[in-house]
C-alpha cells in the first residue's frame, strides 16, 4: 500500500480523479491511500491567511512559511518523501515515478499557489518537482500528475504489470502506432504486417516505427544512442500518425519486470500477454488491443 498526503488550499480539486477509474479502484481496494489536507487548518489567524506580500516588493503574493511547515510536520509520516510542486523544481520523469512508487515510503506533496512559496520551504522538503516547462496557476494539477503517474506503478493498481514494462518511456523511444478494429476505416487500412500473425515481423515493424517516430518528433530522446547515427527511417519505417505516447530513455528500476527489449518480448509473443493481433485472436485482458468480436477496446 502506498500513502500519499497532499497539502493544498483546494482539497476538493482532487475528488474527481481519486473517485474514478484505476485510482478510485486502487483506493477502494486499499492499494493506495490519499490524504487531502486543507492548508488553512494550520493557520492561526481568524482569516486563515496563507499568503502575504513579498519582501523586496513586486507583484503578487507569496505563500507563508509557518502554516506550510506546520502542515508538513503534522501530516508527514515517518520516512515520508516530502515534495514541493514547483516550476523551479527538477523535471518529473517516468524514472522518478518508478522510484517513488518503489520507495516503499509515504509521499507528501505540497501544492503552491499565488506567486509561489517562501523559499525557506526548501529546508523542510526533500525535493522540488516540476511537471513541465510551463507555469500552472497552482500545484494541484502538478500534484495530480504525480499521484496518477506514481499510483499506476504501485503493485496491484494496474492489473497487467507487463503492460507497464512495455509502455511509454521504458525503451527510450516514442511508442509505435497502435490499431484496433475495424481493419479498414474510410479506406484507411491497418498495416498488413499487424494482420500477418507473424510475431517477429510485428516486433521488427514496431521497433522501426518507434525509431522513426522518435527521430521525427523527439530526436533529443535519441541523443547518445547508437540509433541516433542511423539513417532516418531505418528499415523503411516512417513515423505513424498514431505515435501517441512517448518513451523516454529511462529504464525501469530493478525488479520491475524484464529488461528485455519490447522487440524481444513481442517476438516471444508475450507483449501484454497478447498475441500478435491476427484477426479474430482474443485481446488479452481486453484493456489494450483488439478484444474478441464485439469487444470494445
Ligand atoms: C503561479 S505558480 C508560481 C510560479 C512562480 N512564480 C515561478 O515563476 O516559478 C503557483 C504554483 O503552481 C505550482 N506550479 C506551477 N507550475 C508548475 C510546474 N510546471 N510544475 C510543478 N508545479 C508548478 C507551484 O506549486 C507554484 O508554487
């Protein structure tokens, strides 16, 4: 079970995401526990003030240190990893999500608001995480991203853990295009190789597609990899429009499934526990890929 506590002035922000889908089920099962804490509960004035004007002047307000530290001290369980959501933090990656999910430690997320947080907060948190190079109006969206990314990696939350090994960021490449029924949609056909039933050919095609899509859209992900030197479109592949998800260069930490390449796994016919997708073949757990006839993907 993983415990995540969130300190925020908008606890209600999280109610939708925590009640729905995978996270809702994980919480109901007891695999995940999320505590939402109203920062104003740790204020001492009658207006429950959490912000004040910045020293040195300037626009906007700054979150006060006293209620934040009081809240942190009150909600942090022993061994907790305390994280401030901040545009000035280190980039949050899939690798960090795996580390947090595997740490076996409670997590506390602090959501900033206004122009930011009194800098002395850094003495009371373990790290600052930034979810991307843009500025949000508050840390709640960023915390929601961290909760979602970490929670789905907690054992038990996603039923088919092999799919976590397979998916975005595990191989350092953008994902290959995916298709499901129908075979032809408005004249647009599913690539023949995916209908061939030949696992090796499918695996090769997917790898080529991943490489081509990564070169086209995120060449930075290839820096330092041998594939970066190969001719664009190696193997004749071109990036499919369906390269929907990214694969970063991060590897899963030890103990999170096999280190084998997706190609090798697929060649062995074990990707997501699904067959190579020949017509009429059943679709594993039904959560990805074509299901049996009449099964919604
Ligand atoms: C309006 S922002 C403050 C931005 C700050 N003035 C700056 O320029 O870095 C308010 C709060 O949103 C959160 N936030 C904004 N952008 C973020 C990002 N990219 N990643 C994580 N948290 C972010 C932080 O908690 C921040 O304290």
